[in-house]
């Protein structure tokens, strides 16, 4: 069984977000070589360790499968490394252990599989790891070091956005008077999502009135929203203003959930003033937010057209800010794992 920190509430949230966002087809880049698996093997005496990843290049919205496979002579034991919630620059979504297998060569094979997610785009390294193995009944431990694996994490920004130019700030834009079919479709999607959410809530309440799922942490909500935003490929569709509007809303709602600030309803200046008054953010954090929210406001309200680098930086700032913000203290229900 996979060991995962996801709650039932997170699953319901993702279902609703998928209904809201819909599916978005991706165009294959035929000129670009396909990602390929990478495997490295290290061996010492009776022990052999193979580390592998299912591909050497992923996008920021994809997961990476990482295996550690050991092969030992009978009577030998080995200890897998302990990572916690992160493996260097990757977050660990979940992991599982396969049952041990005794081969015809009388060697025992064990495998542990991790599902990893990247935080930012760039060149990643799964570092070399030192595993300890020993013979049953003996205290002496032996070292076996694996080899590092390299992974490239790419942005979802399309290649044709590299030539975007920064336009001059335009005047106020008139509000369109006609309502097209897209807002109506969006309203129907919201209504459908609300009905689904209400149905799930009623069903769970009837199933067990004695148990309540713990609230979904603001970090989980924010990261799920960022994943959904990337999956919709708004930049590839040229919807740069909508992308920045959604990105700004994600960070504002995260701040509201994390610090109980009324960020979604406030202007940038009002929010920064309140965060300074209530002393929930450091000066550096407020300066970072000011730059981020100012860029989003220019795109949303002044028809500013950012370049590719600005778009990527805005997304990276939002994700890094959420990642570096300490989570809320764990409640008793969360500590208990949300079980009966």
C-alpha cells in the first residue's frame, strides 16, 4: 500500500478542481527527443544496488518515479535511506515497498518506489546515497554508495512566447457590456462543481456523523490550485491576463487561509499595510509580495504584456513563497490522521 499524507478531503478538492478546469490537450513537439529512463548500478561484495528514474526530463506539472532496488545474497540485510517529506529539491508524494523476491541465483531482491514532484523548473540531481548492509547475526556494517541521477524539469511556457515584448502601460479598459457564452459556461461549471461538492458532503455526513474530515491545509489547497493552473496551459493559449489573475488569487487565498488576512478582497496596498500592522510577514516577505502583486496588477488592469522571463519569475515567486511559509500547527484531528 502506498503511504500518503493526502486526506479524503484533498481527493474531493481535486475532483472539484478538475471539473472546473476541464481537460486540455497538449501538442507533441516532434523535433524534441523523447525523455528516457536512467539507471545506475553500484556493487560491493554480496550487495548490489540499482537506482533508476522513469525519465530524465519532466515538466513542472508532472511526477517522477524513482526506484531503489537492492539485490543481496541470502543471509544479508540492507537498510534503505530515510528521506522524510523531501528528497533534495523534490517533494515526496508517496512511496511503496514491493514484496521481496528470491531469484534462481539465491539472491533476494527488494525494491522501494518513490513518487516525486518538483517544486520549481531547472536542473535537478538525485544525489548519491550511502546504504548500509550487513550479514545477519553480525554487528559490522558495510557501506555501498549509489551514483547520482540527473533530471531536467522544464517550464510549461511554450517556445513561441520567448519573443514576447513588454508593452507600454495603457489606459483603463472599458468593461464589456455583452456577456458571451464563456461566462455562462463557467457559471454552469461552478454550479455543477457546487452540486458535486454538496453531494459528497451529504453522503459523507450520512455515512458517519461521528467523524469529520480535518480541514485541508492552506498549503495543499494552494499547490493543488497551481497544478490545475499549469494543466490548463493558459500561457500557450495567449490568456496571459487570466493566468496572472488566477496566480494572484491563489497566493491571496493562501495568505487568507494561512494568516487569516482578508487578502482576496483588498487592494495590494491595503493587504501589505495590514500584514505590516499585524506583523505576520517579515519585511523581505512583504517586499517580495509587493513586487509580485504589482506585476500581476499591471497585467490585470493596465494591459501590461510581460515577457517570458517575467511570467516564469511570477510563477516561481508564488510557488517559492508558499513553499517557504511555515505551515499551520497540526490539529489533534490531523495528528490522528483523520481516522475514527
